[in-house]
C-alpha cells in the first residue's frame, strides 16, 4: 500500500475508535510509521485527510450500487425495485449489505457515529448519509410501488420511516454482515408481507 493510502487507512482506524477530535496529525503519522513532517507532503492537515476519506467511502458506495444496477439517488432509475415477493426482498437486502461488508464504510460509519456530537462536519455527514439520504431513496421507491399498485395505499414517507427505522437501528448496533443479515432479512420479509398487495389492484390516490 502506498504511503498516501496508508495515511488514509490508519487515519480512518484512529478516527473510528477515538473520534475526529481525539486524533492528531502526530497520531496518524505515528500509526503509519512516518514523521509528521513527511505526512504534510501528502496532505495539508487533518481536515483534508478526513475529506479524502469521505470521498473514498462515497466512491466505493457508488461503485457498489452501480455494479448491482441499483440507484444511487432518488432521481435515478428505480425500476430495480419494481419486483414483488422474494425479488423485492433480495433487492432491499443488497441495498444495505454493502454498509456492513465494505471495510472502509464500516469504519467510516463508526467514525461518524463517534464524532457526530463533537464535530459539525461529522454530524452533517452522519445525518445526510444515514438518515436523510436513505429516507429520501426509500420514500421514492415506496411512492413508485404504491403508484404502480404493488403496495398498500399509504403515505410513502411514513412507509420509509417505518421501514428504515429498523434498518438504522441495525446499522447502529451491528458491525458485521453475519450479525445483521438474519434480523435484516426478517424485518424486510415482515415489512413486505404486511405492505405488499397480493392482488395489486388497490387504486393510488395522492
């Protein structure tokens, strides 16, 4: 691993355990095994290191979703969710699997969780990445399914809150896919069973 990549990885490890404010540039340099002055050959300071980690984690997430043909934003093609039954369950499961399996994003989630109450940028990112952004996507998905007559005629935002609340709890309390997969699949199956229409004939009303 090149020095710049090692700096980012070791910084992420430290940030995820001690929080953003609890780590100094000297700490990062020591973990990498280089002098503090050498670190400044690669980054201007701790905030630039942090932002580079943010960029890497977002790039990895986008690469995963593109590879699975899943939408990366509410404005993109949501047709992968137009399935019913087991197909929809598996698509929803794949949507969240990445955040438990990718080593960068697992640590990044810990970093933001630890730092959200002491660092404004961490708080802003935590609320956007793990609250606002997924809720917007889920509401768009459920709005589409309700309109198509696949899901009960309920408010899409309420459906998203009901669905994602349990997912967020698992993101907050489970660190690995092995721990999260069973409870997550059970939650998805129950949610689909309770809200999907078998006859898919209920009219849609705004």
